[in-house]
């Protein structure tokens, strides 16, 4: 079994050594061959030099690939196209894989009849999380925890397959097509819909997947993301992403003015509770969650009706 781990990166030369160390030191089981492809997404720092400095330790299993087209989706697609393996793994440049990550991958695909797997994101806090941090917006800072049981990715799964901790059969990727380049983070645009779109296409194709609690990665949560400003921007652009997707992938729910009615309801309730928070003495996290529901709706409406995609 051959696995290629694709790591898209942009101006993260300072974080790459931590990521590379984890990919190098994790235990590789018998029967699995592992390669690592670092996709430099037009970085302006010394990313290439960092990768080159690690090549000897990887013994020929580490490759550097430059992708000039800006955007995470473009980098992921370049990594898929530029590698040859039975399975393609994906992690981000601010993550570390657990020591048994490779073992979990090998066990999963030799034990179950599946096409893809994902797992939890364990936070590595740069500073203590503030008391206003809402537990229902964990995607903002990349937290995933679906529990300690193996769960199938289906209509009952509480989330999606996140591309910062995933392994997919190459044959399935070739079937469903590449990541959507009109979505995904590019510069100041915090679009975040490429994983959602890919997950939808995987399930629509009949591909089977499992959430595996043993497939752990450790995700750095920098202090710069623990601000209300960042949360507001992320929620708005996540809404934009969902709105763009909704142009071609309508949900099986009632709509109002081109927006799912449940979003309108959530924003209306959120706005009411948000404005009444001083009188109700609501918890800081709940008050901010109510505010973010309004940003979610605003982003969705803008993405559905006004945002011009960049292909």
C-alpha cells in the first residue's frame, strides 16, 4: 500500500519543521510505503530551503512542489496530480500527526471496505481560550471532535470530512474530480467551502468513509485567531462559501429569498438574543454565538446573490 501525504503551505516556514518532524517520526507499519509532498503555494519566505534541509532525513520520501496559482484548492490539486500512490493523505502546515497516524491509516484500509477516512483535531493552544469562545463555532479555529467511537460519514454525521486530516483513495479522487478552486482561502478572503464541496461529491458518488478517533492530528491555534474580529470575518466568509455552493447544490430544505429558512430563523433569534443580552445577563460565549449567526446569514446572502467567484 502506497500513501502520499500532501501538505499545502504558504509563508509558514517557521511552522514547517514541527509538521515535518511529526511526519518523519510517526511509526510506519509493515506493508505501507509513505511519501510526503510539500506544495509551496507561492510563498515569499524560505519555505523551499526548509523542505530541502529535511530531505536527507526522509531518505528520498520527501518532495518539494511549487504551485504558483494562489489558493489552498489549487495547492491540493497540484499535490494530487504531482504524486502517484494508492491513497492520498491531507494535513495542513500548522499541524502535527499523531505517532500512530500511519498505523491507523494502514489498519483502516486493510480492515474496512471504505474509500476515505478522517479524524479528530486536537487543539494546541498558543494561549488560553477566552471565555467568549462559542462551542458551536469550532470550525473557525479548526477543532473537530466527533467522540471516541468510529462513525460513518453519512447524513447522520455531525459535520463533514475536513481536509486537514483526511485520507482518500486515489481512484475515488479521480472519479469525483479535483477540489473546487473557486472556493478555499485565498489572501484576505477566508472562503472555506472546498472541503464541504468535496465531502458532498464523495458521498454523492457512493464512496464510503469513516471517522476514526485514533486518526489524531494536533492543530496549532495561534493567538491571532482568538479574537472576535477573526471570528466575525471567518463566519462571514464561511457564509459566502456556503452561498456560492448553494447556487448549484440546493439543499432539501425550505427557502426564503434564496436562503435556507433555518439560517434566517437562526439569525433572527440570534439578533434578538444578542440585543437583549445585557438584560438577560447571558453568558459571553452564548452572546457572541448569537452575533455570529447574523454574520453567517449575511455571508450566505452575499455569496448566493452577489459574490463573483474567481476560477
